[in-house]
C-alpha cells in the first residue's frame, strides 16, 4: 500500500456539484502536499470499474465524491479492499453524511477528514431478492414510500421536486394496505398488513426524513419500522411527525431492532439507497462493521 490518496468522483452527482466538489478536494490535498490520483466516472458502470482500478493501486485512503448512490454503487469493491473511505457529499440526499456528522455543503472540510479525521467502522446492509443480493448504506424501503420512489422514476414529467409530489399524489389515490408477511430473526413468519416497512442502520432517507429515528450506524442491528394500514388522511397526518422524528411514539407505528427481517407481499417493491432492488420478497440483513469511514473526531467537551 502506497501513501497516495485516490479520489473517485461522480462529476454529475447533485446536478454538477460532484465535479466542483472533486476539484475542491484535490486542490486541498495538493496544497497539503499529498500525492493524489484522480478517477472520474461518466456513468455508474464506469465508476464501478474505476473503483476497482483505484483500489488496485493500493491507496492509503479512498475519497469518494458524490451522493449516497455513488458510494453504494462501489460497496462490494470497497468493503473487500478494507481501505478507509472519505465521503465528500455532493448528492441530493446525503443521508449517510447526516448519520455520520460529515460536513455537507463544504467539500474542503469533508475532504480534510482524510488528513485529520478518525476511522469508524460502520454497518452495511444487504438486501437479498430473487435477482441476487445488493449492499446498501442507509435504509431499505418497502411499501408506500418505495412505490412513490418507483412512480417518480417512471414519470417523465414534470422535472425536479414537482415530479416527486405528483408521484406522491398518484400513489395516495392508489393507496391500499400491503399484505405483508414478516419474519424477524429466527421468529416464524406472520401476517402483518401495513402501509410501509423501513429497515436501516441509519436514521433518515430522502434527504433527511428520519423514518428510523435513533438508528445507530455501528450497533450491528437494523432498525425496523412498520406502519400499520392507514387511510389517506391519516397517512398525510403522519408526515409532519415523520419530519420531526416523533412518529415512533404513535400507536400505528411499530419499531424494533433485529439482525435480519424477511418480508413478502403481493406487489411488493423494494428500494434501498434510492435504487430499485427487487420485488415480491426480500431478506434484509446487516454486516457489522463492514465499512471503515473517516469521520470527525469526537469533541473533548
């Protein structure tokens, strides 16, 4: 392993913020006298290929510039290499950065963690479906919220946030309880109808919505949140509580921690880190301490 720092960037993340953030990070490292090798992908497949090349050169650190999806797309490679990762958030949601207290909106401060940060081993989630397995960083979503994400991705108009709101309205009109069957850890599967299920090792998705409020990214457990069947108005009434992270106290919301959960339902759609993973049935589990991230040092106060 050499002493150089590898910078893997998604220049298109965050509508171009990735490119500017990568330039700021590289500038900082060169100002500090560090040897830097840069890799910029033009697509998800290109970024995955470049991650292999970057780690084959044996850097002491890998700096990933982009959103949660950029890092999630190279998780298999990064976890296998056991090289500490510095995340320079440049995506839309940046929920992993929130969970780890990483600087957001300041690429230099985030990149500086390569020089002054401390390593923290965090958990990585795994979703297994009929299509195979996929590692993820934040939260796996099943049910209403996954259907909204799916609808958003399939709509071609309008652009930006209005497309999400239109998808939300369409799925509210189509709202029906999901006939979930759930098996947690070694328990027998049971019928548990509901509106949605979320399972994650961090607290938020969608750019700061703390669906799994209180989740700890290195406790070796998934936080599993199950929302009971709700009508349209009651579901809308739950959203303000969700935004404040106070929804777990509601009777219609069940919360527990476990090492794995298997969920099936007719019409089930599974999303993780904002990407569609599979449908119909999945098993979600956790790999404790599988990824080492550089994070801010704890205050002495």
